[in-house]
C-alpha cells in the first residue's frame, strides 16, 4: 500500500485506505493503519508527528507506532512507501501509550487554539487602549 498526502480542513469519516490526511489548521493527521486492519491512526501535528508531502505522496516522521490496536504495527511512511519496523513488545508499547497520554494530559497547558485567541485578545486590547495614549 502506498500513501498519498491529502490536505483537509477537517478529518473525513470514513477515511480512505492509502491516504494520510493532514489538517494544518487543527494540527492533526489521520490515516487507516497500513497493515490493513482498519484501525484509525490519529497523529498530533506537530507535537508527535510531522506530516509532509513529496510530489503528492505522504511522509510521516517519526515512525508510526500503533499501540492502541491489536495489530501493534510500527512503520515509517516515506514518500508514500511503508517501511515496516519491528513491532514494539507489549511493555514498550504500553510505555509509549503512557507517554502519549501524559503528553496530552500535562503537555501544553494552553492548546494552540487558546493561545491564538489570547494573542488576538491581547492585540485588540492594545488597539483599544492605544487611543487614550499621547502619541
Ligand atoms: Zn494495523
């Protein structure tokens, strides 16, 4: 299976096999697991993964480790080509899962969206308060 790159605004459902979907706005990616098990793999961009396009084909870095599906697949996607890596043993995949959950829970106290809202509010406030100031 080869993966092409598709830029989307929102993740479609259902996903098509062989497509890495990427939403720059919402900073997420999604694909159906390359092993064909049908598991929906979600990528956090750019926290956990980088998704790029190379002449229409998808490249995902670092490797994708499917820890939350029975297939336990682990692979790179480079210019659409899947390169299989050794599956994590159960202990490692549990550790990866825990790390990802910890990053979700404790990682960034302000999600990017909130940061953008706060920045916009800050700019609006500066603009409003600029009127009273002597120039
Ligand atoms: Zn799979």
